[in-house]
C-alpha cells in the first residue's frame, strides 16, 4: 500500500482554500450579526469535520484499491468485471469528493445563520456548485500553461505545490470580488424580499450539483480531464463540462428571474393587503355601531372578489336626530375601482355633513366625480337620510339595486323602481339632476341593501342567485335582527355557489328602525293612541313580556294620552320609551298648560258611580299598574314618566 502524501497534502490545501472561499461567499450573502470569534469557531469545527471525511474517503479508497490488487494475480484493468466494479466505486468516490464543499456549506449555513431553511439550502448548494466550477474548470484552464509533457507515454506533471496554492489563492480572490460586485447584490435582492419562499427553487440547484459532480466524476474516472495527455480527451472534457456550465448559467438566470418575479408578486401582494386593510378599516366595522342610540340597529359587511374592492357602504350620524347611510358599487375591479371607491365615499360623506338637502348632496357629488374622469368609471349608489324621531326616510337611488323592506308582521318587498324616482349613476353625466324619494318607516321595519354581487353570484352551472331567490331566503330568516340576516344570506350564497369562484364583491347592509321616540304635532287626536300602542306592544312582545302585563301597560298609555288630548290643549307631544327585558320606562312630554295629575285626589273607589266625582280614576289606575310615576314641569313642558319593573307576578 502506497500513500501519495504530496498529492494528499496538495489536495487538502486546495480543499482548504475552496472551503475558505465558500465561507466568504456564504457570509457575504447570508450576513449574520454575531461575534466573529463564534463564527470562526463554528466554521473551524465544520472544516475539521469535512477534512476528516475527506481523509477517511481517501484512505479508504487507497486500502480498497490495494486490497483489490492483492487478491488478484493480474492487474485489475485486464479484468472486465473488476474494471466495471472499480469504475463504479471510483465514480462514487470522485463524486463524493466533489460534493464535500457543498456538504460543508450546507452544514455551516444551517448552524451559523438564522435565515429560513430553504434559503440556506439554496445558497449552500449554489455556492457548492460555484466551487466545483471554479475548482475543476476555471482554475484548471489557468494551470494548463504550467503543465508539461515528459514523453508520449508519461502523465503530465503538476507544477510545484507553492505555485498551485498561489494560483488558487489568486483565482479565488478574483472570483470573490467579482461575485461581491456583480452577483451578490442581485442574489440578496431576490432572496431577501419580504415573505419570499424558496421551497420551489431548492430542488433545481440540488439536482444540478449532483448531475454536475456525477458527470465530472465519470470523466475523471476514465482520465478525461484537463490533465489528459490526449488533446481529444481535453476537448471532450472542456466541451461537456463547459457546455453544462453554460446550460447552468442560463438555467440559474431563469431561476433568479423567477425568484425576482415571485418576490415582486409577493411585494405587490403585500401592498395590496395593506390597501385592503386601509379600505376595510375606513368603513364602519365595529358593531353595535351606536350602542347608545336605541332608535335603530344597523349592520353591514363586505367581501371583495379581488384583493381590493369597488363596493362600499357607510353610515354616520349627521346630528342627534338624523342618520345617513349609503351603499354603492363602482364599475370595474381592482386598484382603479378601489381608488374611485375611496374618492366617492369621502365625497359623499363630506357633502352629507355640509349640504342642506339630499338632492344637493348627489348633484354636487356627481359633478365632482365627472370632473377629470378620464377612465369613464361610474358609481351606482343608494343614499338615505333617516329622521330618527319620526321615521321619515329621504333617499336617492342613483342606478343601484332596489333594497327590500319588511314590516314587523309582513314579508320582504322590493322598493320597486317603478314606484320611486330612479336616477342615473354618479359620474356619467355632469348636468344630471337627482330627485329624492320619501317614505315613512314604521316601528321595526327592516331595510335590506345589497350590491349586484349578491344577486349575480354564480354557481358552477352558470346559474345566478337572482332576485327571487334573495327574497325567498330573506323571508326564511328566523330571527330578524340585522346581523343574523346578513349571516343567513351569506350562508345561502355560499351553499348556492359551491366551489365556483367569487366573481364580484358581495356587500350587504341591514337597517332596522326601532323608533324609541314617537312624535305628534298640531292635530293631536285620540285615534293616535292606536299607533302608539302598536309600537309599544311590538317591543314588549320582542322582549317576551307576558300578555297580562302588556295589556295593563297599554291601558296606562291609553289613559295618559287621552288626558293630554282632552285636557292639556297641547300642540306637540313627544313620547320617549326605553324597553328591555328587565324594565319599561315611558315618558310623555307635551307643550300644554301646566297640570300635575299627581296632585289630583284619589277618588273614593268604594262609593257608587252616582256619588263619585268625575276625574282622577284614570291616574289612580296608572299608579296601581306602574311601579313608579313621576311628574315635572320644565321649559314650558309637562313631563310625565311611568316605570315598570319585570317581576314574578307577571311571569
């Protein structure tokens, strides 16, 4: 057995220089803020480990070759079977030797640096491939002038060890600075883009380095290298390996272009996510929106088909007695529609807070949206202003889908366009004039608003959800509160659509008028008691009050309002009420003459009807029914308040 110590030392020096170059490239690419001493210690351990592997492979191959020679009487090259076996072993051995720089960078990257696993794997394999190319080809071409032919039968002789080391050092220094100046920034720009995932790109360099090392190993095993004495072998080696290098250059260029495109896509997606977050947060999204306002309940939702949407809704209080709400749909999709949507929403809100009438709001908004509208985009919108104490709703429909309305005891009905003024969309005609409509909401009326993404939702059979199906689904909702209505319609749409892709934004808004204030002015009549009782009765039933208690409360209301109509000479009456599951509070405020009914004497209820004086019995009855009765006179107003607590007697 013979050890070529000079060749072994030369190879170890060459590998050591290769390791240092790989470490420099890796550290330049995957920079880690860590103490230099810790880095050196970790990399030194890795280099020692890889060197031990190399020495073990070298010694093992020497022993293996010596063993094969010792058990044969003739040289193994003359035996075809041994020739094949040893060739396979040498191919594996040479491939493993060539893969050692890749293994070293892989272990070091995963131990020293804290980037993602896929990124570290990609860089380590790529740097290992660089090392193979530089070590086996480029440096080989540089060393060719130093190689000499002794005679036709001898192998070429390597130059002195110092010359080899000097050439490798110079080569690696040159390639390091070339990498740092021209390649490193490009790779870092691609790899360090936020959220970029390298998992899809790791397989390609891994397969590339294995194929390349196997090819070089096969060529080296059969003495086809740049050290060959035959120029045909050198040409084969240069053509095959050089051609493969060119293929890899083009392939990696395509990979990095793909990474760059992926990174840019992810960057754009991140920007779209920010835009979507801004878009959704500017819309009201905290419910209940006005917990201290008992006159109404409102809920809304928007699900965009793309990253950002063209639909929007909005609602806000103009003052304590007026609620404004709007739902709209911008033509088009994506970023342009989202920008136009933000402009339209801001414009409508600002005009609503400053303008005198709803017609003025829409006229000004339309003119503003028509100005410099080079994209020819437009907005369908439904804008309403609700007077809370009376239920009066003024609205303008600018080309939008008609909402549905439901009374407490009835089914949903479309506010048909044929019955109301339907105006042109905003942003089309600058001189368009918008006309308002007006309806009076009754207590617990429900208005359902939507965009065409609801009715035009399409399933896999290309069927539309449709207007009729929407009405049937609304009528089938069991608990008619705004949030439950929207949740139920969403579920119906999802069931109908199935696996089909969402084509358009789906936006819904539901308003329930609860009217905790009733106002009558001028012609005050006793017949109005019926409207008052109906409204109070509905709310008492919703809060599960027993029938006998509801009947008694309505008697008290009837008595108090009758006294106001017949005796107070009032021109204006306001009734406020607060009714929940625990208590009933109702106040009567009128501008009639001063009169405190609590000062009236209790009538002798045990005397006969003929002997009893007129008056006083109704107030006595109210006191008996209610738990608390109070009266005050403030600012020229009679204020009479009755209160009842829920108790077991009426369960």
